[in-house]
């Protein structure tokens, strides 16, 4: 090369390195997916830890009788699902450490059986690490026959370690149609 | 000094006519192609903006239906960002990088031809979605799911077009890095490179780092929409907020991709017309590098309202504000360069000065948006629209125009019509402010962005803004005329062109011959834009 004697790499080698960088960054974009999931799981930020059952048993002597926590119940149905879906109770006062049960009601307005899947989340995010469900209809798919309605229980304990500042916790569900399962159902009929 | 510019005519014959432009590997030809392409896209994107402003002239729905309106906002942004601003900078790089560092051509001329010719195909595909039964994308240029996944099948074409644009940008960027690192003339040390070269080198690295991330994000959208994955589909265990993180990890560096080369252009022009060397050259280089680095850790300032933990909001708020520091360094350096200079105000200088003033206005509204509690109010309002149009139109676009006027005599061999150039500047400056300044008030008063209709109390400001929009828009036809006229003829330009110009590009004749620097020039302090104290 008549031009600047380059102390670094030759052009093909440099181009190869830059191309590898570009490909690596494409991979990095995908790597962000598991990173994000792990991050949310550890911090509870997106309230997704609410999706798993907790086997923790709380003894009654751990009940924190010194304070009340308000729990709001919220329900949303995705527009692709012809169901009605509501909590029986909108709100509850609970003692941290004590096991409570409440119920949601779902009703299938369609004339065919449909499989739904509820996706829970807890707000504020920081509270989701302390909101433990021992039983929830969101752990499994829900199959409702034509015009069938069902009461679906949720049992939960608010961890006594919930930070003092949190006085209000919202448990929210969005109900979606599980299209694959519904299609399988329709096919086997 | 400038005997380096031995002019040899057509020592190997190149194809003539239109075919020449298809097969050309000459950096000057490709630079011209990029710039013309960008101008066409600027006009198409501008026409879409006028549809938007016409609909918003009065409350109520009069001209277009809401879905088409949304297609216009989405396509306007995609066309302007990927079709007008980015290719314009790549075009300037193609023309000027070899000339400024004393190289005979780009390092990879054949790849250069490909990077350009991908673009017309990409944009034909993108624009063709307007004529498909399900229409063009209408979810905003950010393509947020779930909305973006609820459109028609034409979405697949949009993704494919974005992939093509990304490939073109990455190839262009690799070429620029290879050229700058490997093709410099003897004596052109790194710290003697003009600032335009420095800013482009850093921009090219940003492009290589983030365009693939965008490609990944849209590929996930594609598989979510057509192949049953659930990256962003909450029903399948995905999370739409994840998309916003990935998108803005690309998106914020992307906005710097669109401003760093503008900083470079302005840093060339202001010294020339102040007849001084650039003040604080080294600090300019470091400021550019730190802006580029910081641009990777501020992305979530676009998503303060999704519900982040307090700590994260504070981090992103402060990180964003820190960027104002190196940006401020640059603005002060430009002002210091002008200080006690013997300034003249030719059109390139006017646009550069307009840039400094109005980019600063955009920077200040940016700092306001970075304040978390304030952003809760301003987010997704016209205030954001005003912010990014100040940095992008009176920032990037003004800098591009400044660069075009500055180098046009070098490209064509003729001086442009100075009187018309000045009219173009003042016309644009007045109307662009009429267009965008009222949008600050609209946003503060609560008008949301991306809506075809609005509450009646917003009427006056919208009317003013629309009038500004049409005037600004039609004024750009004058720009086209000035370029056309200058290409056809005019007062012959000297090699130096400007009295105060410095740098290798001014040592070759005007118009720059087809082949330049076949024998490398020797660079010393008399031609270098920056006196390298170390040597
Ligand atoms: C001092 C520098 C800057 C700061 C502090 C800043 C800050 C911000 C913030 C906080 C937002 C988000 C507003 C919201 O959506 O609520 C924003 C949006 C935006 N900024 Fe800036 N900005 C700066 C410079 C720039 C530059 C140089 C550009 C481009 C050349 C730019 C382009 C944009 C764009 C395009 C958006 C809107 C993106 C969208 O939602 O469509 N900004 N800016
Ligand atoms: Cu940003």
C-alpha cells in the first residue's frame, strides 16, 4: 500500500473484525431477551414472579398483626377472547403472613369451547417478590365450554418482609385466548 | 504543496450514460448518488409531513382517515431517518472522506457500490406498502408491539426493507472505518484528521454496534407476527416492554448517528468562515467519543413512563443529563472559534450558525425531557415532537445543507448563487421556527403526538404550525433549484473556494477530478486542519 503504512491490520483483516462485531451485536440483541428475563426475575420489576406458585408455608405466629396491607384485584380480558372476567371482591385488607382466598369469575360468551390463559402481574414491582400465591387459576390453562361460567380461586400470602412503605398491592390478571389449545380442541371435537 | 493533484483523464475507460452510475465504484459518483437519493427521499418524506400538517390545520377530521394519518406519521419518520438524513451523511462521507485524508478512493469500492444500490430497493419495498391492501405500517416508526403486530401482512415487507437498510448502513460503515484507518496519506496522523473524519469514524462504530440490534428487534417482531414466537406477546409469556428496551438500545445511539456527522460538518465550516483554526480540537475529539460512549447507557429515558424502579429512573435521568456536558463543550468551542475571528457570513456559515443556535434550543428541551417527573407530563406529547425536530431539522438537516453549500463548488466547479442561498437560509430559518416552536406550547398544554384530531383549544397553534410547515416545505424547492443551477454553470470556483479554507480537499482543483490523490500527498501543519503540537 502506497498510502499510510498502517501499523494495525490489513484491510481484509480489519473488515473481517468489523463484520464479526456486527454479527456479534445481532446476537447481543437476542441475548438481551434472557438477560431481561433474569433481571426481572431477580428484581421482580415486571411483576412476573407472580406467575409461579410458592411452596412456602407460613406459620400463624409469623402473622404481622401490627399492620394492614390493602390488596386490589384487577381483571382485564384481551380483545381476542370473548369472555367475561371479574374479581368477586375488588379489594381486601390483609395481615402480612396470613393465608387468604379470593375468587374470580369467568364466563365464556361464545358458543364454542375456548381455552384461556391468565397472565398475572403484581404492582408495584418491588412488592411482587413478597406476594406469594399458593394456588392460582393462572398456573394452568382454563377450558370453558360454550356459555359455561366458572369460579376460580386464588390463595395468597403477603410476606411479612414486605417493605413498610408498601401499603397497597395490586394483583392484576390479563386473560388471553390460548389459540393453539383452542384449535386443538376444535379439531378433536 | 498541491502538485499531488496530478490530473489524469480517463486512463481506463469507464462506461458512459446511465449504466455508468449503476456499475460505478468511484467514491465521488457514489457520493453523488447517495446525495441525490437523499434529496428525493427528503421530498417524499416532506410531502408526507405536509399531509400531516394539512390534516392538523384544523380540529376534526377533514382530509384523510385516521389510519392513513397514522401511516403518514410512521412512514414520514422512517423515510426521513433512514432515507434522507442517514444517506445524506453517507453521501457526504463518500465524497469527502477520501478527499480529506488524501486517499484515492474508499477502501472497498465494490462494496461501496452495493451499499448504495441496496437502498433504492429497500425504499421501493417500504413505499410499496402504501399501495398494499392492508396499507403501510401505522404504529409509529418505533413499531411498538402489541400495536405493530396487529396490522396487516404488509408488515413483512416493512421488516424486510428495514433489514436491507441495516445491511446497507453496516456495509457503508465498515467501508468508512476501513478507509479512515487504512487509507490516510503519510503525515495524516489521527490527531491531524479533520473533525468531520473523526465524527464519522465514531459514527461508523456506532452504526456497526447498533444497526444489528435493530435488525434483531425487528426480526423478533417478524417471528412474533408470523411464526408463533412470543418474545413480546404477553399471552405467550413475553413482554412488550422488552421490545422497548431493545429498540431504544438501538434508538438512542441512532439519534447520535444522526447528529455526530453534523457536529463534524459544522466544525469544518465555522473555522473556515472565522479564519481561525478550530478552538479546542482535542477536546472536540474527546467530547465526540464520550457522547458516543454515553449514548449506550441512556436509552431508558425514552420509556420513563413504562413503570421502572426509582433507582433505574434516577440512573437514566442523570446519565442523560451528563451527555449535556460534552455537548456543551462542543458548543462553547464553536463559539470560542468565532471569538475575535474575522467572520464572514456566506450561506454555509449562515446554516452552521443557525445550527448552533437552534440545535441548542433542541438540546435544552432534551434536558427538560430528561427530568423524570417532567417527562411524565411531556412524554408522547407535542413537546417531544418539537424537541426532536429542533435537533433533527434545524440540527442535522441544517448541517447537511451547510455542508452541501460548503462543498458544492468543489463538486461542480461552480459557485452557487449566493443571493439565492441566503434567501434559502433566511426563508427556512423563519418558517422552521414558525413550524416547530408552537409545538412546544402545544405539548406543554397537553396535545398528544400522533393523533389526527385535537381539542379545539389547540387550534391556533396548530394553524400557525401548519402554515410554517407549508412555507418551509415549499422553500426547499428553492434549494433544489440552487443545486440544479450550480450544477449547470456559474462563476468558476477556485481550488481553495473559500478564503479561509484549510485541509486536503481544497488542494485539488474544482471540480474535483474523477481520480484524486493517486499519488499520496504529504501532510504537514500548513494543510492540516489541526496543528499537531506533538510532531
Ligand atoms: C442534550 C441532548 C439530548 C437530550 C438530553 C435528549 C433527551 C431526550 C429525551 C428524554 C427524550 C424522550 C422524550 C419522551 O419520549 O418522553 C428524547 C426524545 C427524542 N430525541 Fe432527544 N435528547 C437530546 C438530543 C437529541 C439529539 C441530538 C437527537 C437527534 C439528532 C435527538 C432525537 C430525539 C428523538 C428522535 C426523540 C423521539 C423519539 C421518539 O419517541 O420517536 N435528541 N430526547
Ligand atoms: Cu434518546
